[in-house]
């Protein structure tokens, strides 16, 4: 939702906080948060940061509940 209204800084802040709070969570949870942060970076034009976040995912696909968008194309460029 924050991405849709282009509140990238707020979205980034919330994902970073969530990653800190859930650092001991299971891989699926961390992948979901990391993928979300990657989407924030991608949407705001920070492609290198987006790639860095996408590379942290342990799963080859987007976490469950996420719909692939253009970031899937970006992800294909570094695999």
C-alpha cells in the first residue's frame, strides 16, 4: 500500500524495523520481509539495493502471498 502511494521512505523504514524484530524468525518470514524491502527499493528506483535484497532470499520464488511484478524481471537479470 505504501508503495502504491509512493511513500518509499516510510515503507523502507517499516520493512527494516520488521527485519530487526523478526531476525530470529523462520526463513519464510525473513524471505517475505526481504522480498518486500527489495520491492520497495525497486519501485523507488534503487536497483542495486533491490538486487542486494533479492539475493538474500533463500527461496528461488517470491514468498507466498506475493504477486510477481516487474521485480521478477529484475530478479532474472542477476540469477
